[in-house]
């Protein structure tokens, strides 16, 4: 338990680390293209997100803007081309056809042409097979929060996998869509002051106490592994963490754990990003560095592009977490309103809800 606490502490509180980052010189006043793309063998509308960082040195440094109006395609090593369509509501996000899925043994490249005519291409990414997740275990993690009355806490997910012996494997774990039972207090509803209610008297609502809320919770860190230490063996490894916000684990929580095979080059990129995020930021640490992408500008190979195009195979394990399984939960967060007023909430459960 102590070992796992230290592991999570690195992700949640950003511990110090000594690393040798992959450094790239960035010309001042340049906007940088960022590519976010993880395409897998799980069929569905899969996303490529394109943004540009604001100019370095400007008062807007650190902000990003969507790259709109681009032509985005995915091409495999047999010449099959898939065109992606930009979402009208989520600008800068380009989606595949719902039937799209990568195939084991194939290689894929991402190609982008911006509205200004710049053409970018990735190096090919080989898709390797991925084993199934044998089982999962849950552990409650508590982390002291300096200056806070209550510890921070959450659920650590550990997966058991049987690694293939014939090849060197690289793994990447992500949290997929999640749904949980949301409980609120409409009986405590108090409207904002108005001419008709200047004293803000409570106006309890009759409905509704319980809803089902959907969210993409993220993974509170980067969970990756290579099989150097467990090649051909069955192993148990931390693959995710979901923080308790006082709402998620009041009742029942569901999440899809995604296990993705990635290339050695993608693993190296994610490992460097992981190291960068774990730097404490003290005066003794190296300055943050940008890590080179596998995307290049075909007319200007020296241009720095951020992000990475990943293509892999995927296995999914659906997990239901009941509050009774946890030995510590956060105090319940009170929402004094109809649960249907909360973003992402609906009255009825998903059709495939089956705790």
C-alpha cells in the first residue's frame, strides 16, 4: 500500500525528478501545430485533434486555438485511405467514419493539409496485437493534502495481463467513457435573488434526486509499460487512477478501461512526456522541453510539431465500482438542485447499464 501511495503521489502532487529531456530549440514568436491522435482497433468515431499554441512571448502564451478547415486522412500500408470530417460543434476535431478500426499487422500514417496549404505527414505506425485484460482489482488510495482537512483520495485500478512471449510489447492505458449515479438535493434549491424573491427564500423542487451522469474523467497521469521485466509472464500492474470528487463514488460508478498496444517509438514519446510532467519545477530542474513528434512538415522538415500520432490495437474491460467496495470515500458533495440541471446528466440509465 505504501508503495502504491508513493506511485500515485507522483501523479497527483507532481513529484520532483531528475531527467534528461529531449530538447528542441523553438524560434520565438512561432505558433506550433499540435496533433493529438490515438486510433485503435475498437470500431467507432475516432478523433484527431489539431490545435496551435499561441505565439511564444505574447501575453496569450499557453493558450491554444483549434486548427479548422484542414483536410485530414489516414492511409494504411496497402493504400486504403480514410477521410476524416471536422465536427461542426467541436472545431479542430476531425472524426473517422463510425466503422473505422485499425487492423493488426497493418501500418498507418496520418496526413494533414491545412487551409493555408501546409502539408504534414506522420511516420508509419505499426499496429501490434494486444492481449486481453484477465482481471482487475481496485484499491483505495489516500494522499495527505497539505493545508487541507481531508486527504485527497481515489480508486487505483490494477490489471492482470498475460504478456505474449514471442515479441517485445509496449502498453498504454486510458480511461474510456464513464457513467455514474449522481445524487443531488433538489429539496435545498434556492434561486438567485430577483425582484420576485429578493430574500432568496428556498424553493424546493419536487424532482429529481437521482440521475446518471456521463463524463470523460481522464487518468490522472500517463500509464504505460514495456514488458522488459515480465515478457511472457502474467503480471499485475497499475493502469489507472480515478480521483474521488465527492460525487463519483457515492453510489455506483462505471468506466471502460482501454488497454492499447503501441509502437516502441510511441512508448518512448509517452515516457518522455511522463518524465516532463513529473518535474517539480524547482530551480535545480531542467526547463520544460518540447518533445519531438512523429509528424513532419513535408516542405519544412525543421518545423517543430508537437503531439503524436498513435495507431494500435485495443482491448477493453468494463468496470463497475460500488461505493461499498471502497474503504474510504470523500464527504458527499451537495448539489442543491434538480440532478437534471447538472451537465452530462440524464434521468434514465444507459441502455447497457448492468452493474
